[in-house]
């Protein structure tokens, strides 16, 4: 049997495949995606569910002349396979390999580097306006999931394009899922929407007929007055039409003929068109069809059983949070939990089952989540907003203006803080310390192991001011030197006392600090080791005392340099004119590419060996 994928080596080659062979091509695409993701990990369910939709778009568009904008981009694996990256697909999400998201450096068919949700319509609208200003005529399509419609920027964009005269096609990929099951008014609305070609034909035909008669203008005006009532009776897509968009759907998102028919019809409409395509997340692989949330972003797994190989690696920080937040909530009836469409990923799935009345999934709406948490706290609750570090950036203003300005007792549980790994630049959690530490009143807890995470969560939830507890993905150092001294806000933990060189680390870098201490001991230096515990407020009194018998203070953390804990410490030492030098060991000021956590630490010089080289160079001077 011939391999149809062998015939697709560059953009637009899919158009050469005969219609009758397209279903077979889709099966091959699914097999390729399943095979690679099972080995490398990645976003499986969303990609399996969008195969036919992607094929239809590629048969309709002329890439890269036409522009295809993916929202988030985690469903673009088929797009990669159809645009000349088939041979490199086995390197997906590996260091130096192709990204799990659109990347302009990989292909001219990728319009924008992306990885966060709800922005595709805005980007596409900007592209369309620029096209029109330049007198160009190429087609522009934005693909957005129904989950992404819960994000505010998507509504802002719809409001804008509904008033624009630029031709733009928006494909709504409706699979009733984001990462977790979709919630909210839009999700309920989309469930009710049904196809109504009768209305579209009735509207167009009646107006055309009446406008040709002597009394046509009066009748046409009468139609316009009653159009909203008529539409609400036969077209449940009124939300979009009232915003000024032409609505087609819902249509079967796995029927390529139907998809292509809708795309060609949309192309003829003047203005913005939304095509509502209903798809099944995880289609073609039963485990992902039945558990789409688990296979949204999956580690490598056994294809036959669907079970991840990583399951044997032990407890993660997310697992510890999962159990501890439930224990805290069982003792404190004022504790509530909030997620932004990620109950499973953040470990709130157990909380949701045990305390459903105190669990809130607000959809992909981090800004709203922060303000909502503020409202809960204003009436006596202590909300815990659990979100990945990379997505917390979307709520910066609400954290500053609502939580901190009002000094509310809200706890931010920041999962995936630090290097995350294979998802690349858009998902590394390396900016949160920098943008939270300058917020007045914010206390930032940074545990070095699992025991500290449990203890810090309890302290944070007991406080009457804004708090954040940041912890990494996986299980690095989770059991490393479990015994810890009690937590005192703003105070560091001195793990070993010495002189001359002090090693001050933030987060799960205790093992590197101990290894570095051993290296220094071999050259006769008895170093001090300190677990900072807090990025803000940090232990200034301890730093003062260190300056008495230490000439070098080495700060280590998994975050960017600008605005970092290390930078704050360095500024304090300079302001106080303390007689010691600070060596800042951070990830630098850059976006981190994909790779394993260990690979990226090594590349950034955040290993014991590379830090020792820096210390040695200083001491030799």
C-alpha cells in the first residue's frame, strides 16, 4: 500500500492528492502524530481532533501567500506535516528539533510564534487590515477553539472585526474542550447552536426579491426591523451575527467536503465570517477520545495501553499540592480554589470532587480569575488561584490593581515555575518572580522540596495579605533533605554555616548548592549554604550578617535576570555598601527554547560545575 505522506514534501502538495484518497491520508496523518507523540510527548488529543479541518484548510488556501493563524498553536501538528516538516517531525519538542507550536523560523507557512490562547482573531484582523491598506488580495483565516472563546481578548477581537469591512474567515473549532471541559455561558451557548441554511437562503432571497419591487424599500425596511426576531427563531448563531459577523454552521469538522464548501462560500462574503466546525477531540485513538484532558498534553506513553511511562517516576510537586490543598480546605471552610480551565493539570481535580461548592473553573480567563478571587476575599473567603506560571502573566494588571492594591488575602499557587522544558519559549515559567516581586505587599514563597511546599501552603493560606507559592514541574529535589526548620515569613534557612563564600539559592536548587559546596571544599573553602525561601520579602538581616565573614555571595535561581531575586539582592548589597561581591546565577534575559530541564540548565550555566568555574575565576583574581 502506498504511503500518501511520501507525496507531500512542500506546502500545497496536499492538493495533488485525489479526493477519494483524502480519508486514507487523514488516517496516515493520525498514525504519524500518534507515533511521534507517544515517543516524545506533546499535545495529542487536540491534534487528532483537527486533522480533517487542517487538511481542508490546506486544500483551500495557497500557502504561504495566504495566511493561516492558529490560536495557541497546540493543534498545528498536521499543519507541520503538510508544510515540508514531515522528515523532521520525529524531532518534535526535542532540543534542536521542531517546536510543538507554530514557529516562523521553521516555515514561511507559520505566521506567528504563539503558545497562549485567545489571540488569533486579533492577529488575523491586523493582518487583514494591513493587506487591505497595501491593496493585496490574499486570504486570511484564523482558527480558534471554543475553549479559547472564554478568553477576553477573543471577545474584544470579535467586537472589532464585526465592525470592520476587511474580509476575514474565522474557523471556530468546537470540540467542547479547552484543556479541561469547557465551562460558562459561551460553552452552553455553543451546545445549542444548530445549522440553519433555511434562514440564510430566506434572508438573501426575500431581500433580493423585495428590493426589485415598487414597494420593495418599505418591505425591505420592515424585514430589517423583524430580522433579529426571525434570526433568533431559526438561527441560534445570533450571538455572532449580532456582532456583525456572517455565521455558517455548525458543520461536521471531520467532513472535508462540507468544510471546503463552507470555506469557499465564506470567501465570497464581504466582511468577517465565522465557520462553526464541530470536531471530536482525540478522534481516532480510543484512549484520547475517552480521556481528552489527560491526552491534551501528555508525556511519552505506551500506545497499546495509553499509560504514560512517566507514571513510574514518583510523586510530583503538583501531586503534593493536590493532596495538601484538600487537607487545608477540609480544616478551613473559607478556603476556595480557582482554576482557569486546568483543573487536572494544576491538581485541583481532587478538590473539585471533594468541595464542588468551593471550586470555580472560570475558563481561559486568568485576568478575570484574579479579580474574581479578589471578590471572594472581600466577603471573607480565602481563594487559592492555581495557575501555571506562564499563564499567570495574562493576569498581571488584575493581580496588581485588584489583589495587591486592595491588599487582599489571595494565594497564587504557581505551578510549572522555572524551566518547564519541551513546550519551549511560550511555556517556560521564568518571569513570575520578576513581575510579582515589585508588587507592594506580595509575599512570594519558594519551596526547595516537597516538605517545604506543604508547609508554605499552610502559612500562605493563614495570612491576611497577598501571597504566592511557586513550585516547579516534575519532582526535582522533591525529597532532597526533607528535614526543614519551621517557616518564618521573610526569613531564610541556613542549611550549613561556613565562611568566605556564601551560596544563596532560591527554589529547587539545593542539590546543585550542595554539590557546589563539595567542589569548593576540595580547594579548602568551607562555604555557607542558604535556602532563601522567599523571593519577597527576602532576609536582608541575614545578608547583612553574611558580609562580616564572607567576601563572595553567590545567588542561584531559575528565572530571568532582570527583576530577579538575585538582582534585588545585588542592589541591596550595593545600596548598603556591604563589603562583598554578588555573583548572579540566573537564566539570563532571553526566551528559553525547548529542551529538557537538565539540558536547559546546562545551557544557561545553572549547574554546579559551571557556577564553580565562575567562582574560581573570581577567586583567582
